[in-house]
C-alpha cells in the first residue's frame, strides 16, 4: 500500500470522526443556529470521509492491478 493511499485513509477517518463528533454534540440542548450548523457540517464531513475512503480504495485497487 502506497503512502498516498495511507494518507487518504487517515484523512477519511479523521473527517468521519470529526463529523460524528459534531453530530454527537447535538445530544445537548442548544440554539437552532448551532443545531443547523453542526448538523450540516457533521453530515458533510462524514460524506467527505466516505467519498475519500472510496477513492482511496479505488486508488489502491488500481495500483495493485497494474
């Protein structure tokens, strides 16, 4: 596995953890603006992490095949 793929997996995991942390922070009562921002940023961070992980998997598979 190349360093580029390892870094992509690490960044994907970090984004997913940050997104999950933002969504878990919504369990405490807060104002509507904070709920909106945390929900949007959390979902977008998780989505970015998942897409980056898929991209890293495809890049790894492409490197293995060639």
